[in-house]
C-alpha cells in the first residue's frame, strides 16, 4: 500500500471538485454582510473554505481562486 501515491491521487481528483465548489459558492451582499449565493451561510461558507484550502494547497493564489467567480453581476 503506497499511501503517498493514494494521497496525490486523491488530491488530483479533488481539484476539479474544489474548482466547481469555489465557482458556485460565491458571496452576495446582504444588509448584515456577505452570504453564500449557494448555501446561504455567512460567507466564506464551509464549502468555499474547503475548496479555497484545496486550491491554495495545490499552488493556486487566492486571486486565482477568486477569479473562478465569473458572474457578470452580483445576482447572476
Ligand atoms: Zn456556500
């Protein structure tokens, strides 16, 4: 059992999932602060926090992660 290989394989398959999560869990402005568009938790939500960590661990910069939010307006 090569656990190092398992770990990198898991990291590889997690990346596309993390990209998707970071794209759909994005902040919208509410009077009391930013909330997640997808799950309505206060932003950053649990899912976005996970995705952010995965992508930054993989060598992405925080700017790269934020650039996944390709909405044309705050509600689209
Ligand atoms: Zn969310």
